[in-house]
């Protein structure tokens, strides 16, 4: 099934018949009628008509999602978000040429709930190459929910962002207090420049007497040279303030002689990391 | 005590205000679309403004544990720019159905010009078409006749007075507004027009039914704590607690709650999905550690 068909089938399972009938009619109207007013109204009204409940998805649904679109991860979507994205997909099918411009226009007038939905839908729209600037605009937002709609569980950035844009996305996640582990492609797109940016950020935080996230070191360790190793040593010595648990986990995953030498500075954490008692997911929420 | 300020322009206020408001017990605010002081000369600036009050401002408020709602409309001053007004009317329906929009407003008269009258009527029709409440701004000059005229026009267009809030009332207008079945809102201005002292006497005289207090705080000299301060004054002047609660909380909720877009649960028991996207105030976010009070970092610029 296509993503659009999948969304429709998930919503059919969950919505009562009257709500589903409203959605079907609104989808048809938005795709067929001249002018954008029916689309604007349907997008705006979706939560009023359908509620904002969680979209209930089982492991099979998530498999179907991945088969319909590589790395599509709809975990955490709500019913109104799914419906809004379905409306966009239906409109995009009808007017593929116009879609990037239409999406820009919708984002200029969207409320926060709409914007989160529009950006979560990014990997599903056609003409992906023409949506990069829009995606980056979303990642520039200071509204965390909106930023995370682009950054988290979304394959778009790892596929389409340039290295500079990618690096700013990851750094910004730390900056606004978002977790790194839900960012797809975090390890595959790690790079030396990002490692340097991360360490600069850690030093800046330490200078201000503030903690750094343990997740930061995941992006640093693979590129740690003699210079960066000094900062890793400091992180281990600072304990919680340094995000030491993350440094230990990343070092134990690298596992070479230099990493083992550094780990001697924090034997407790090193032991935990070796026993498998540390994980990136758990560190982000600790 | 907890309070609702049903008329405040947070667009023009600082985070210090939000912090003080949250500490004073304000849990929800309604931000009417208004004139930002500098006239807008392009529909684009109007679009960006309306987008701000349905999006960014709501996010700012949520960071302080305050729920933010708004009303959407073309204000009376800018209704006098016909070219702009026509374009704004085109885009209003797009914003009127957004989440958390509780009414068409604030609309009404300023100079009571012909153009103001035309766009007031058009917007009353829009409210009817979309089955929405209306929030009325009554003029600061020639107030009494302007207020009566506004109610006449509402009735001419077949609006149900129980779905209309008439704002900026004073001793001269309140009786007729209540007699005709409308909600009567009172703006407490620190220096001019209506003060807390007079408000106490109004509640003593007219009771608390269908009366609400707001600050209308904006870019001018105004006080975002008008609602809690007036409540305190009422208390020291011997107004019954139930009446104070009605005029500073329950009536605003009852009036604007009719929109289906504002409910006590929004702040007492926010749904998880809202906590994910909007409300970061004092609640535990799913999958995240609770924030320690006073340690919220807010937005880093």
C-alpha cells in the first residue's frame, strides 16, 4: 500500500463512521474544488471533527509503514496529524507541480498543531528535493515541538540535508533540550566538523557552569583525536556535569586502545557500559 | 485562586509579564486580534500577525504554564483602510477555524465610520457562517451610543446575545448590555477609564452574572495583573468569594467555552497529545523527567 492508503486504513480502523465520512468528503473536496479554501478549512477543522487521540499502531503497522516508505516511523502520531497529512497527500497527487509552493503557503498560516503535522509528513510528499528549504525552515524554529517534527523519527534530514544543515540540526537539538537518539542517521552522518562543534559547545556550557548532555559524546568519540581526547577525559572526570555516562558508552563502543585508556579514569561507568547497563535511549531520559 | 484573563495582548508583552501572571495564578488568557499600534499596510503583515497569535504566542505562553487562546478578526481602526480590509476579509476564514480560536473578535466600532460598519457586519456574517462566538470592542469615544448601536447591529444580523461578549463596558453601558442578554466584560485600566475601585462597586451593584473582568494589557500603559489585583481588592472590600470567582474565572470560561475550543481540562488535566506538542508548563512530559520549578530554561535565542 502507498503511504496515503495506509494512513486512510489506520484512520478507518480508529474513527467513528461519521468522522470518517467527514474526512473522506473533505479530502475529495480539497482535491477537486477550485481554490484552496476547502483545503484550509479541512486542515483547520481536522482536530475539531476527528479529535486529537493517539494513532494506535501495532508492530505490523510499523512494518507496513517501512515497506511503504523507507524508514518512515509514524510512532507518536495523532489522529488529526494523520488526517492532515492525508489531506496534503491527496492534494499533492492532484497538483504535484504546485505542491512545494502550496506547502510554503500553508506553513506561513499554520497553527502549531498544523505545522507539526505538516513537517512530520515531509518524508511522504512528492518532489522531496524541492522541500529541503522548507524542512530547514522548520528546523530553525524555536518551538520545540515543531523542531522535533523535523528532527525526530523523520528520515528527511538524513537523506536531504547538506552537511552544514545536518550539523546545525544536531547541535540545535542539544541547544533546545531535545534528545538526540530519535534523530535518524545520527551515527551514519557523524562527521569530524560536527564532533568539533559539539566539543566547543561542551566547553561553552562548562564555562557557564552548566551540564552537558551525555548524548553529545556519541557524535564526538568516533572522531576523537589527541586533542578531543583531552575533552573526553575532562567529561569523565566531571561526572554528571560532563555527561560522563555518554562519554563512557561511546568510548566502550569504540573499544580501541586509546578508548580503553580513557575509560580507566571512570572505572564504574566503564564497567556499566561493558555490562550493557547503559544505552543511548536511557541516557537521554535519565 | 486561579484566574482567566479573557482579553490581553501578549503579543506586546514580555516574559517578565508571563512569569508574574503565572505566579499570580493566571492559568489561561485570550488574545484578541488587535491593532498593533503601527498600522499594517500589507495583508502579508496581517497574515504574519495572525499566524503569530495562533502559533508562536501560544508556545510562549505554554512555557510558563499558561494556556493561550485567541480571537480572529479585522479590528475597527484598520477596517478604515478599504484595500487592506478587503484582502484581510479574504484570509480570515483560514484563521478562524484554527485550534484554540474561541471567537471572531475583537470587532466593532472605533469612529463608527461607514467602512467600520461594513466590515463589522461582514464579520458578524462570517461568525454565523462558521457558527462562532463574537467578541465586541466598544468604542472609547462616544461609547454609550456606539455600544447600543453595536448591539442593534448584532441583533439585526440575527446573533444570539448569549454568544456575544461586549467588552470595555462602564457604568453607563452595563445595564443595557446585561438587560439584552449579552456577556459584559470590563477592562481594568490602571489610569484611565475603568479602575479596580469602580469595578468593585459594579459587582456590588450588578452582581456577578454574565460579568467578567479583563486587563486588555497591550503596548500602552496597562497592567497584565489587573484581573488578580481586582480580585484581591474585591476580597478586601467584602465581595463574596463566589462572586469574585465568577467574574475572574468562571464566566470567561462559560462564555468562551461555548466555542468547544476552551475547557478547564486544558490546564487542569492536559491531554498527553497536547503535552507533546504544546503545553510544557507544569506537567510531566511523556518520556521526560519532570521539570524542577523555576528551572525551566525556556527558549535560548
